């Protein structure tokens, strides 16, 4: 593994998007489903806004309304660094791989909340992926000049796992604990082998296991293996 890319919101910072998306949809009379969540998360802002399908509004207006609602939510539920971030970044650095952070918001979001940890990251430090979500190929190939199968992505969204599988990249899931989220279910359906409930779960053993699976071509289950699965894999 030559590169480890870590998502910012939902992995290093608390999930402040899923609760607002759910409230935004339900508060306007919509039904929150797994299909809707899949169509919204890890998409560009305008594409996600279009998927929300708010009648009588443009995607630009939906984006503006969503971020206004998010600001109200943050008043009671501020952005915070998750427990275990420092230890996780230490473990990731000790693998010898390059380390980068990425997410859909601009660089200022990283600088504001993760400045004390900036020295852990390589290259640009942070990559904003709003223009090319979810960004697996772009981060591995365009930013770091590596093959996708040389990269590990750690994310809270199943769509990133689906793209990682298509491109041969490794993936560790950190799905949100938000009660209305479908991400754990969707990761299981995508064939994710390793999901953790806390950052401490991404330990040296798991990182070695993922590296070995990548080398052996066992990162993702075959069709037969997936058909036999009954419960989500946990590491």
C-alpha cells in the first residue's frame, strides 16, 4: 500500500451531514430511503441537490437552503474532532504510506478543524473532491501518480466503497452511527470486508490484514462469497 486517503467528515470529524440531510428531506414532506441516501452522499453539491428533488427550486437554491439548515444544526451540534484521531494518524504514518485527507468541502474546512494534525499529511494535505466525487481515481492517479490498487480509502460512505471496488482500491468503512443512516447496510451490500465502529478499530492488525488481502487479490468478495454472507463483516 503506497497511499492512504482518509475522508474528513464522518471519519476524522463527526458526521454533521447525515442528520441534516434527513431533517431536510423529512421536514419538507419527503421520505428518507436508502436509495435517496445513495443518490445524495459523496456526490457533488449540485448533483446531490438535484437528487433531493425539492419541487419548485433549482439545485443552487437547494444547496443554499441546505447549508443554511446545516448552520442552524451546528449551533447545537458543532463540528468536533472524533476520539482517537491522533492515534489513528500515528498508526497510518507508521505504515510508511503517503497520507492525505479529502472531502467535499473546501480547504478552509480542513484548515479550521484539523490544523493541529496537518503535519501528518503528505502532498497537498487535503483534496477537495466536490468537482470529481467520490475522487478515488483522481486522488490516487492524478494527485499522487499511483495506481488505484496501491491506495487504501477510509470513508463513511458506501458509494466510495463501490467505486474503490471497481477500480481495485482497498477500503475500510467507518459508517455513521446516526440512527436513520443506511450506510452500514449499503456497505454490506457492496461487499465491504472491514467496517469499524470507532477509529481504534483501525489498528495495526487490520492495516496489515488489508495490505495482505490487497497483495493476494482478496480485497473484495467474489459473487459466491457475497451470496453466502448473512451479517456485515466487522474488524
